[in-house]
C-alpha cells in the first residue's frame, strides 16, 4: 500500500488505448495525472454552539461573512454550515500554512471572537486539519 493509500495515481502521463466502434485504428488519449495536492491541503474546522435565542443572529453573521471570505486571496474554499438548530460550523481550506494563519488573523475570526460572549454558549472549537484528498469541480 502506498503512503497515500491503495489508489495513488501514477506520476507520469497515462496513455490509454480506446477503441470506438466504427473507427479503424487506435485513438490514443493522453492525460496528465498529478499527485500534487490542490490548493486545499491545509484546512480549518470550527464548531459554534449558539445560545438558543441567538441562533438566528449566528446564521446571519455567517451568511454575512461570505464577502469577507471571498476577499481573502489565500482562502481556497469557505463553507458556513448549520448542523442543527443551534450548532453551526465553518470549514475552509488554504494552499499553505501562511494562508491558514492569515485567515485566523483576519476579519471573520476577529469579529467572531469579539462577539463570542454575546452569541455563543462557549468559545468556538477550532481545529487545524490536514486534507488528505479533495475533489474540486
């Protein structure tokens, strides 16, 4: 088994042969398969537990944070999630540790921490995550 699991793609150009009915000869397709991770190898996962009477405000805060996330050049993906009536989450990815740290030092995190006592039952639980595999469309 390889270090990335049993499905590690080759690091070279793959040239499969394809037979198409009605076409004589062989059509060769070339695809460059990369083992390099996308710009999503570093991630953060935050879990927020809203005070029951503040759940709608937390949802509005997260929805309103999208433009700030879009403005962060090193934030590859950013998701605001509602897990149940009072539990929310944020999941975002970055190309490197510097991008992740820039986000933690940024506008969204600062405002969330400033409003944590007002909106949340407890401080947000924020975990640094290593993304092992990702699919982007």
